[in-house]
C-alpha cells in the first residue's frame, strides 16, 4: 500500500519507546530474585526460562569454535573486526590540561573498568552484535568485557568472542542475565555498564537496573527509512526493505519518494522477492508496520525523515552528499543505494547498535565515548581564587546557601 505523506506525519511525530506493563512486572520479580538470592535464583530462572543452567564458557572453547569455522567465515569475522577497530581508533578519546596564570583547568578521560555485553540468541545468532559492542569497548580501553548470551551459545558467537577479544562469556540470557550483570553474583562479576540489544524482557530489565549500572540506551524494534529519487533501482530498494523486514514482525521498513512510478515498481518487486524469502511471513508482517510513502518532493521526504528519527537512514539518491547536511535525526546514514544498510550490519565499520523508536532525536549510535567517563579537573591559583570567590559568594547567597558563601569568604 502506498501512503500519502499527510497520512504518516502524525504517526511519525508521536514515536517513542513503549513498555508492556505485564513484561515490566515479570522482570521486576526476576531482578529482585537475582539481587536477593544470587546464583541460586540465576540457575533456577535459567533452567525455567532457557532450559539450561548458567555456565561460564572457557576461552579454549571460543578458540576451538573459531578454528572449527569455515575458512571464509573466519576471514569475514576478522575483516569485520579489523574495520570496526580501525573506525573507532579514529575517535578522539584524550583529555586535556590547560595551565595559565589563573591555574589549571582540564579533563581526565578514563575508560570504564568492566562492561557487560548482551548478545541475543533467539531467532538468529547475532555474532555481528558481539563484534559491534566488544570491539569499541576494547578500543576505548575497557579492562574487562563480560559477554552474556542465551544457552546454548552458538559456535559463531563463541568464535566472534575470540576474534573480538572479549574477556569472559556466560551462557545466560533474558532479564536474569541483565540482573546478574547489574548486581553481581558469586560467579558473575558486577559491571559498570551494560550494552547491546535484546528482546522486550531484556530492554525492560535494562530500564529497571539503570542507576545501578549505566546503559547504552533502550532499544526497540529495528527500523530503516529510505529516501529515493527516480534514479534508484526498484529491485535494490525492495531487497533493502526486506533485509530490514526479516529481522522481526515488529520491524519498520519505510520508503519515501516523490516518484509514484518508482513506489509502484517497488511494491511489485516486494511481492516478487517475498515468494522465495525463507523468513517471508515475518517480513510480510513487518511490511504492514512500515510502508511506501508518496511525498511532495525530496524536501518533504527529508522533513519526514527527521521527524521519524530512524535508526537507519538510507539516501538512495543520484547525488546524496548535498542532502547529508540536512540530516538532523538518525542513528546512522547510508549514502547511495550502493551502500546498503545490510553492509553496515556486518563489515562497514561503524557499530550497528543504534538508537530506535525515535530516540535518535537525543542520542547517537554506540561509540568509543560510550565506554569512557570524563572527569573535570580544577586547580586554581591563589590570585584567581581571591578574584572569583567574591562572585561565587554572591551566587551562593542568591541561592540561600550560606555555608557555600562562607567557605568562599574565607578564601578572600
């Protein structure tokens, strides 16, 4: 079905994360059990929910899984790791100290000590997600990266852990894994921050443990929005929409274009390509959540894209670069139909962990900065303190904080 722009505008404007109250309540009980009972509850919940007790998988098993892989897949993992690492080594992460007549001001930038990475293992073993989270953490200098993935852990995930340089890996999933990483147990170390995607229970658990640990964000269903002009290939556009749609029935694939003829051709291509797609039924349901949108022009398409704030924004335009400056809200941008989002999922370089559900309005994709903390440094000279103390005391008394003011008065 082809929508008109005005039919989706309000829907795009009202986007945001939503939470199922039933899931929230179940997760609350899981978190409380693991916090209070530790490993005993962790094992009980893992057996009940995953059919397997929690176990830490030793590194020799990761290496063996890596060595058992097909040579081509091993090479793909290494290539992905190398490109992800090279991309994030370009990100500035140093602090600064500036000294002048007034003293010293600056920032210390320090990596987090221990990070937990959640790697989903439901309908597809996301070994790429492990690379996309562990590698930036290691580039940032995180001392210990602890991976959690549901039992039984796919050999590809073990091999990816070996390639990425993770430190520990536990076969545990769901809300109970988030609880163990957040609170710590006798076996599972407590982490400083938890990153990585997951299902509704994982997301609910991450939300409820925020404050005990840091988070990379709360991920909803994955989404792609493509803006295309008449130069784009209907066959490639349909393939890119289906690549997103097959993630899950709640995915949202959108195509916006001022070219009705193009949208009609893409609609026909979707029907044709769905015929032999293994996950066709999942993709069909996802396509019902997204759609093809006829816009007045490319300017309106870009306006709607910024309103929607997609996880992935693809500019399938003859000349996409002039439009890049108009992008305000997007998790990641893919320039031209020759740079498909599916490539970004695996080996392009940037992490594929990106904001969803409109949260790209206020946060970006996972990066080295997510594993660093900034510590301000102040060491003022005696003269500067005398000069500034009077002004500081005036502000303190305006706030009614006399103790602050007296502390500054003594420095005058």
